[in-house]
C-alpha cells in the first residue's frame, strides 16, 4: 500500500472514503488537496473482496478527519458503508461531500442529520474548492504555505522526479499533481490486468516529461505477444490515445508499459545547451536530441552515427529537431571547423539560418539546385580522397593532425535535407546514387547526411538508402507499415506527436524513446547573434553554379601514371568501363582508380558520368593509342 507523497507518518491527516466507480472525480479533489499541502489517506491499492483489512482500520482510527463522498454508487457500496460505520463507531464527526443529488437511506440520513454538508454538483469546481477548504481541518495541512516548502523525497527515500525539474515556472499544485498521477495510472494498470486474468504487481515506475514508464511483473509466466494484444484495451482503460508495451530484458515475466501523462512538458533546446554535459562534450559534432523518460539529457555525436534518416508525419517534430541540431552545431563549432549545407525543399523552414558564415552555400531551394549541390558534394568527396592519398593519410582526422605548412583547410560538412522525398520522386536515380556514394564514403572525409521526410514509403526510403543509413529517428506515423519501413519494426504508429520519437542508432538492439527538443524563434535568433558577434557576416566560401560538370581537372603529376594505358585498354576491350572494373583488373584502390577514370574522361576517351551507368568508350582502339602518345609527348 503506497500512501500519497504528501502523507507524513502519524501526523494529523484526512481519510477519504468513496466508491471506486467515482474515482476519477474524487481523485481530482484529492490531487487538489495534496497540492495545497494537506496530508490525505485514501484506500487505493487495497484488494477488493477483503472483509476489513487491518491497515484500513488503522488508517481510519488514526485519522483526524473523515470525509465521505456521497453518490448513488457509494450509498450501495458495502465497502463505503463499512468504512462509514467504523468511523461512526469511533465517534468521528463525518464530513459528507455530495457528488450528485442522492436520496439517503433512513439510517444514513439520521446519522448525518447534524453534520455540515457540501454539495459539489451545485457549484463550478473552482468555487466548490473555496467552500471545500473551509471545511477541511487546518491541522491536517503539513505546509502552511505550499509555496515556501517542498517535499524533497518520496517514502522510499528516492528523489522524486517532480515537475519543477522540467519547468521552474509551474505552480506547486501542478507539481504535486504530477507526483500523484502515476499512482492513479498504476492502479488502473494493475486493475486492468486483474480483470484480464493476469495477476501482476508494479515493480517500478518512472515519470517523464510526456510519458511514464511502468514495469509490471506477472505472477505466472505470460507470453509477451498476448500482453501486446491488450495494448488498445489498456489505452482505453487509462483514457489515453495509445500505450507502448515491450518486454523487460532484466526481469523474468516483466513488461514495460509506456503511457502518456495527462500533464505534459516539452524540451526547449536551451535547457540542454546550457548544461556542462553539452559544453564539455569533446566532439565538435555533438548535438542535442532531447530527454529520455527519466528526464536525462540525450546527446549524440554525429561523427559516430555517421548519417541519420528522420521520418514522420507532418507536425510530428522533424523540422524542430533539425533546427535544434543546427543550433547545437552553431554553438559547438567555428566556420573553419564545420560547414553546413542546408537544403530546404519546403522553402520556409531553414531560411532563418541564411547569411551565417557557417553555411557552405546560401540555403538551397528548388530541385535543380538541390541536385547540383549533391553533385558538387560528391565531387568534393572524391577530391578529398585524392588529397588524402597524396598526404598518405586515411581520413580527415589524420589529415587535420598533420603539421604540414600550407596545407588546405578542410572543414567538416554536415548536410541537412528537409523533405528529400521531393528529390527522390523527381530525380530518383541521381539522388539515390549521390546519397549512396556519400553515405558509403563520406564519413572518412568528414561529410555527414541528415535526411528528413514526411513520406516513409518504399519509393522514398528505398532499400539502398536504408542499407547505407542505418541510424534512424522515427516520429509519429500513420500506420504500422510506415513504422516498419523506417525502423524495421512496429512502434512509431503509437507515438504521440509533437516531438515524441524513437531513436534507433546503429549500435543499439532496440530503439530508445525520447522527447525531442525544439528550437524556438528566440533560440535561433540567439544562435544567430552568437555566431555573428564572433565571426561577422563572412561571405560563403563556395559558389553553386546553375549546372555542375563532373570532370575535375587532373593534376600534372597524374599525367604520367603507368596504369593509365592499362585502364584505357580495359575500356577498349569492354567497350565501357567503371571504377570497379579498374580496381578489379589493376588491383588498385578506389582513389587511384577514380583518378584514372577522371584522366580518361579528360582525354576524351570515355563519356562523362551519367547516373550509375558505366562510362562508354568514345573512340576506336587505334585512336586510344594515338591520344595517349600525344598526351605523353605533351601535345
């Protein structure tokens, strides 16, 4: 039997008797009383069918005031009558509160004829509370002024996760309501399973900003699938839109139940960015994702992911999370350390970041410019591989660690594409190929992709994209099919929206539920002022032309590569050629093979890159020899 958080030992307290049919209305009053600082005892959790539990008798005997809620349900309830008779036997002056007009039996009418009565149904609830408080014994109040003192811990001694840790502007009554609400839901959960012939007990609960997690252990071995089938019925019993049920990895016969809170709190990005945890994070690509159920801040390192796929319906919180990630990076890095490529195909969301020196290009709008920017990014990735080959380093970290004078400054690049489904539907082949190449090879050269879409269909999130972007973030979706397309499992269809998400990194065996953070206009304006005050309005380093060619200019030292003739002969023999052909036949690495292909294209021997097709041979075998001879002679 767990008493409300406001109850303190044997000090004066109020006992409330009521029919469990009226529980919802009565608990509203109890939460209000607890919020004002009154010690309240009520018989939640006592098993039905017991004649007269000892703990109940002791609670009535030691109380200072006995309040009974009168309704047609309580009048015929043997449990309420039993409690009233015992209070009358002890000589208590009973305080009756009428939930609705009720004709009392002659015996009850006689016993209550001289007592003060309060008719709850006659007044608006706020007015009723004023009258109600006048009849409650002041000695049962453990805090004379509820705003001056706050309980520090629960009965078990564990710190309470109160609403005050989430929003310092909340009144104390709301904070107390947050502490009481999980007790009510826990009772309903256990009662629900008891009605469905699953005897269980509550082993632990955690209250989060928007959801609470309950760990329920069943007395007998129970199949998880049979419990999951009851999810919709349990949601109706709790009067919530949906619940998530999952098995516990630690305890046998236990399940986790995640249910929405009736009082919700959201996660502004500034609450995370101001913490020492974010400030002291060693990675430059640390971003804020949100809070987990226990209220712990959740930070991730993009360099370890290294690419992220985000999906969910309109209004579920995708763009808000992207803006929070961008704001995180603006505070964490300088323009020399990181460049952002923002592709906003909605044309409305990311324009507020325009003009910052951290941008690679001005915010990109339109399908043609978006496609060109991805093509440019692919070329930049290949160029960096060739540069690293020249310096004999394996990746960007090795290149940055070099103490070489006059080396090129290479910033990391993070690409955000808001609504990439438009690209996939209009330029599917080119977009998929560009995303595939960047996802496969971008991490080593410091390029990371963040893709977001509101259309989680197989035509948008293809198998190739899923295979190359294993880190997923799912917001609320409409169907279980959409959830499986994103996460390869169900769950996202039961999310609440407004930032409620499932984060499924490549290193995890199951997704983590978070309340995603959001950046307000004020947060974005503060980030802009922070960046501009430090670095000013520097012009963007790169320019994005209307059309981008795919043939980079070869370096002079590449002209006499002995493998060039062999690569040309492969093209002449096959009639076409790919980088893979050169790698396999000449036993060389990707960077070297790519350089040879670029050289053959520059000499006019093979065609330019077109989608994922092989490069076609443009000359005869005899002309190949002639072109190579002219090239070697420097003509």
